[in-house]
C-alpha cells in the first residue's frame, strides 16, 4: 500500500515573531501567550494536513530548519561568516525535543478526537552534511561530530503511543551532491565518516520502529546506496533516479525503497511552466523572469488565484503510474510532493496541493485493490 506523505515546510500566516518566541519557550519555560500561539498553530496545521488526506504528515515546519537544529546543540556558536564548534557538539539537555514534535505528542489525544482515529507522523532533521556547510571550519571529522548530536535528537523524538506514532524519520540533505567537495571524494575518510554519521542517525530511528528516509535534491553522488540503515530514498520529480534502469537493480540488491514524488514544489517553476504552456513559444530568460515577477505581483495583490498554477492531477497520476510501473508497487511505500511547500504564496494554496496529491494516491490505491481482487476471483 502506498501512503501519501509530505516533506514539512509550509507557508505561515499570522504573527511570525510570536510564533518563533513560542517555539523557543515551548517545553522549557512556563506557558504564556506565545507558547499557546505556537502550540495552536502546529496542532491546527497538522489537523489540516490530515484533513487534506495526507497519511503520514510531517510536523508543520514554519521555521528555518538549519537554525532549528543548531540552536538545539551545545558546543555550537554563531560567528561572523557562519558557525564555529566551541567544543564537541551535543544535544542540549533541556532542548533535546523538537518543539513541534513535542506539541503534537502533547496534543495527540486532541488530534485523535478531531480525526476519530490514530495517526502517524513523519519527523525530519537536518542532515550532518547540510549543517556542516554552515561552519567556517570543516574537517573530515565534522560529519561524525554533528551526526552524533543529531542522533541524540532523533532518539528523543521518535515515539509510539495510543493515538500517534512517528512512523518515518527523514534526514534532509538538500545540498548533498550539488557541489564538488574534497571532504567527500571517493575513498576519502570524510566520505566514510558521512556514511557512518547517517548510519548512526538512522539506527536510532530504526530501533524505535520507524522507517528511515533520506531527502535529497540530487542523487548524482551515490553514497546513500551504501548506507545499510537507510530504507527510503527521496529526491526531486525530475531526478534521474526515477528514470535510470540501474535504480531497479540497486533497490533490489540493497533492499531499499523510493518515495514517489509526483508534484513540483517550487512555485516559481509552477508559474514558469504555466506561462510557457499558455504562450506555447520560447521566451528569453529576461522576458520570462519579468512575467514571473509580474505574476507574483498579481498574486500578492490578490488579482490572481495562485491555485490556478497548481499542477493538474493527470500529470501527477502519470508520474505515479510511471514510477510504479518501472519499479513495482512493492518498492514504493510513499508518494507526495517533491519537497516542502514553503514557497507557495498562501497556506490555502499549499493545502490545495496536498489535497490533489493525496487524491491521486488514494485513487491509485483504490484501482490497485480492485485489480488485485479481480485477479483473485479469476
């Protein structure tokens, strides 16, 4: 069975400063207006995601993901030009719970009563490679040091209760594979250290019963295939991993799985694709960027409905059919948008995308079940 799963980040509306203050105080200091505001926003958004048909919603991620996890670590200090390690990084004793995850756990009965059934959650953390890119000084051991701190955080944010279960833990590595980095050259100690860091993080999730997922924006660097505790690989819609013949062999030989990404998440790309489809002709980059800027102005001024730029369900359906046809349904446990929806202009528009994606996944599953029942009757 393929379940619908999103990647987390979402457009925020309301008092962002109050939300950030509440996030910093939640679970650490006494309850005040900011804490209540933070908690309410997180719970309401999760309920909205579940209501949109997402089977395994990520905790609502309204904050900068890199800062989220760096502020949870001891031994890390912001400096001019980036971050510095003042000692070996570790999870802070009083901040080792992700506030959004803790808010969901605390309110699990309320969410259960709203939904009428138990629910699952996807928890994501920023990966050691991506976090390392923010440090002024990087060496071959930085992945292990950051990975150990992230492992501690994961250990404290995976749980299973009467009403809710963290069923997927994702490590987000959006910049991995996008640039040449001598630290992770083939055969280097740094490359092996990064693999070990991923192994350590995923191990903490697996021993608590969660599936593990690596979220990438590019799969050109294939280190992930060597990571034994990794279950699911997740990349962008147009990534070659969804097209290459050898992917099937790699999935079978390593017993890994793919998340089928069937919806584009960058709103500039959605606008660009719509403009090109309407014009049906090539535009210069300057002219195209001008039209994109004009469209954004129209959306911001509420003269244009942003939902008109969402991809049609027949495009999503085609992508899902092709991926399942190529790799087999048994290798595709999850499907959803390729990335977070932070770039979407409105909260409602982002929910509209999730509804479309979940409908495609559910209709696919419905047809698959009907086909299987027909085969059994035969």
